[in-house]
C-alpha cells in the first residue's frame, strides 16, 4: 500500500486495499495465510506530518504448538503510523510497517484453544479427541 501525500485532502481520506500475503513475506513454518491482508487506512495530513490509522485483517492457518492440529485464526490489528510529509519523496510505502505490526501480534506458541490438552507423551494420541489407555497407568 502506497500513499501519495499530495493526494491527501485536508479532510483526510480512507483507503482500502487487499495486499497479497506473499507481498508482505509474513508466512512462517507455523503460520500460513489463507486470504490477502485486508487493509483499511485513514490518512490525515497535518502540515508536515502524515498520520495513518490502519486496520489490517487476515485469515491464517496456524499449527497448534501443543497438539499439532491445524486451526484457522483471524489476525486483526489496529495501529497508527506517523510519517513526515516530504515534498521530494511524496509517496510513502506502508507495507514494511504493516508487516512489522502484524508480526508483532504473532503468537510465539499458537494454541488451537486455551485449554488444549496436547498429545500424550507416550503414544502421541491427540488428547482433545479423548483419553488414551496410557493415561490410567
Ligand atoms: Zn491444540
Ligand atoms: Zn497415550
């Protein structure tokens, strides 16, 4: 997503864009995107400063760090970015900052649910799907 500060009217402007997930290089071994990143940006210009309020949303599939099940999760981020309005470089590229903000929200250990029971350390059965016979010994 790019903003040309020359085209920001005094009352501000709202921009919407779908950024392909590949363009942001956000996928990891445990988080894969299932949709483009939907970005809404409210842009304001105050003399020499540009203020951008961003809402970003993306559907991702994650691998649970306890039971290894794949589950889907919506990542929603709201944040604001501030830039200098520079006449010599009026086009601001937002993607690197959007990428950084989304990554900050990544869980270090994603969980399919907060009470995920995980896998049996002996037989490897997913204990969310019922107990195994090791549990009684
Ligand atoms: Zn789990
Ligand atoms: Zn077991």
